[in-house]
C-alpha cells in the first residue's frame, strides 16, 4: 500500500543523456515511493531503457542527479546500484547457460557461498514469492520464462528494495505474465518498489500505482493509475501535436488518387492472401492500414506497387487503370514506394549513395546522354544536394549503402522517392527498426508530402504510428479489409481489437 505523503525511495532529477545526435533522455525527473509499482510507459525508442540503465550504473548521465532515500548518490556500476538495493532484469537475460541456477545467483557476489545453503535460501525465497525455480537446474536448459524468474530471484537474493523489470512480459505466455504480476504486487506489499518498463497500455494500467509516460526522450506526464485511462495514456505516448491536423485532410471534395476495387491477390502458397479488397485514397490524405503481420498487408502492398499480379479486381492511379503494371511503369505514372524490406528491395547494398539515389532514373536525360552515356558529374551533384537536404549521414558519396545505419538507408530511399515528385506514396513499415530521431524525420517527411497534395497509403504494424499519421484507418484481418474509419472515430483499443479478432469491439 502506497502512502502518498511518504518520501520517495528513489528520485532522479534532470537526467539527460545523448547518444551522438540523439537525446535519449532529456531532463527527466522521476521518482518512486516505497511499496509502489511504477510503470514507465513509452513507445519504442522513447528512452525508457536508457533511463533505467543510468540508474543501474551502466551509463553515466550527461547531467542530472540521483537520490536514494533523500541522499544524493553516485552510481558508476551495477555493483554500486545493488549496494543501494537497486536491481534490474534486462530485456535480454544475462545468465551463464552452463551454470546452475544457484551458481548464477551467487555469481559476482562477494564472499564464499555454500551452495547447499544458497539452494535452500533460493527455495525459500522463490516459494514465498510464488516464483518456483529449481536451484540445481542448468540455466541453459530452462525456458525463457524460467530464466527471467531466475533473474528476479537473484535480485531478491541480493536483497533488492527496488526492482526494475524491462519489458518483462515480452517473453512470457499470458499465464506466466499473470503470475509475474502477482509477484510484483506481493513485492510491493512488502514495502519494496518495482518499476515496470512497458510499451503496452493495458499492462501499465493493470499493474501499477502510478504511470510515467516518456515520449522522445522527455517525460510528458506522471499520473496516478486510477486517475487515467487507455485513451489518455495513448495520447500522451503518441503525442498530441499531430491531432489537430487529423481528420481535416480527408475531404470528400478532393480528387481520388488511388482506387482499389475488389482486389484479390494470391500469396506465396497460391491461396488468396488478400480477398475482395476495396478502398480509395484521395490526394493529400493519409490512409493507414493496420494489421498483425501475416494478414495480407504485404501481399496487398505488392499488388498495388506492381511486384505481384492480382488474381482479380482493379487498381487505378489518377483514374488510369494500372492493374498488373510493372513497377517502372507505375513510377512513371506517379507512384513512389518505400518498401518493407529496405535492404533487399529498397536499394542495392553494394551500390554507393550516388548509384542508389538515381536508381531507376539512369536513363533520364538529366543523368544520361541519349539514354546511354551516364553523365557522372550531374549524378554526383544531384547526389550531393540530396544528401545535404535529407541529412543522410555517410562517410562520403562513394560509401556502399550496405554499411549505412537503418535510419540513413530509409532517408536515402525517401529522398529518392520524393525527388520523383510522386502523386502517391505507398510506404510499408517505413520506420521499423529506426531510432527516434530518424522516426521523427520520416514522419515529418510523410506529413510534408501529404501537405503538398500527395496521397499516402501507409502500411504499419505500429499502431501509434498509424494513429499519429493517418486521416483514416483500415485494418487487414485474414486477407479482408475492415474500414476505412475516420481516425477521429476510432481509438487504439478499438483498432487493436479488430486486428486480433476481425470484428469491431
Ligand atoms: N548505446 C546506444 N548508442 C546509441 N544510441 C542509443 C544507445 N542506446 C539507446 N540509444 C538510442 O536512444 C534512444 C532511446 O533508446 P531506449 O532507451 O532503448 O528506448 P526504449 O527503451 O524506450 O525503447 C533510441 O533512439 C536509441 O536508438
Ligand atoms: Mg527499451
């Protein structure tokens, strides 16, 4: 039970940490009371792990202070953290597979350990917290859920008073998750504190006394859990700055850019992976298509972008029937494509920046004389301008694209597609695997295109991305399209429900 007036066990003040140009933590204030379960919620890349690894002594902050029970402390290593009663279970476990549970638990602790006594103590601890483990089992033989338990028991063994769990349910079955949540409550009842890092709203709501929300390195809010709800938290997580633009752009008066009518497409195994799908995207509008991977989104995107022939139905671009056209013809007709697999189909890894930036355009008059002789100077100048304008970070123009970071490859693909002045952009998982800085850049670029009247068809399995960009949202489920719905009339929970059940909640 948390007494609200109790002084915090932990207080972090003004924590700032940059990695290169990325501010992973930007002046974060954060505190945890004794006996409290505190959720730390935020999208991927928001800075949650960084903040907690600073607390655990794995990173040194660029600025900020840490107080434990009111006294300022310096934490230079996990050992310092443990001495203060702070312990952390990471996203990927740090156990030695050939050692037994027992050996792993005493590993790195000072003094000699009698293994029999240790085993006995582990049994007691794990029983009293409902976290049964066999102290003699070889860690490498245990399933992941069990390995996580071992790490938690290790923290308890070392006497943790504050335990940080980084995305703990990601590796657990629902039953294991429920038992973990029971453990978390029992730990809090003993007056110890738990921080649960998560990007799942339900989890933050279910398990915690308070929720702190991080977005792009900043803490945007802390709420007592009982005073908030999924709607508010999702808005805090995703950000409200884009909200006012949403809904405005979908205007029935605008002309149609892409029309898909009764489209059916076969997948890898010959069965229909996309069944009788119809929708329209208007100029200047973003239509987001959400769905759990494997529900036909990729196949649909491939059929629209000319990578796969539809079995039935029609695709029209600016009122021209382009069904079955090849990618090159579609590009000429005004379609741009940011593909799902950027390394395999988005660019040629062994080519340098110049070559990749003009990929598919090497016959145009600005780059070749009579379509044959390449005008290398013009190509380089064009590449130079583009690299500057799009802030693509590479050692030089002759760098092979395969050595660039994911974010820079994606910028390169966007830059190339944008320079073609498209009328329609089909973007598939455009920010998957990118860091916050690059994600923001990609989002801004897409919104900018849309403001200039480009129609955008966005496929994304990241719901917060779908919500922060789209005017209308559709869901793919078992090859069928649900919606589109105006994004002002649906919420993350509703769309999430449709993604997993195929019907409205
Ligand atoms: N060791 C590192 N080197 C460079 N960038 C990093 C490092 N660790 C994290 N980042 C970057 O800092 C940002 C925050 O990351 P992280 O704290 O892991 O976020 P979260 O845990 O909320 O998903 C991301 O943009 C990530 O790419
Ligand atoms: Mg993380």
